[in-house]
């Protein structure tokens, strides 16, 4: 289960330093780490759309990282 308060705190601390893609991948990583309910919890904590987080999860599954655009 997602710790929405902790995710929100981390997001507010980092969001201004990350571009859109980096925010999406970071949120996807948080959602995966949270386990069941992680996508919805991360979406609530960050204000990001569920579809955006799912897109980020797909990118992570393809081997993308915050530091590079492709596998």
C-alpha cells in the first residue's frame, strides 16, 4: 500500500528539479515500489494522472531510466 504522505513529500521536494519525463519515471518507480494500490496512491499524492504513471511504468519495463532515453 502506498504511503501517500511520504510520496507527496518527496514529490514536492523533487518536482521542480525534474523535467516531465523524469517526473513520470520517478512516479512510476514510486508506484511500483508501493505495491498494490501504488499507482492510484501515487496519482493522489502527486496530482499526476494514472495514465501518465502507467506510461512511466511501461518505460521502466522497457529499460528506460531517468538518466537516459532508451535501453
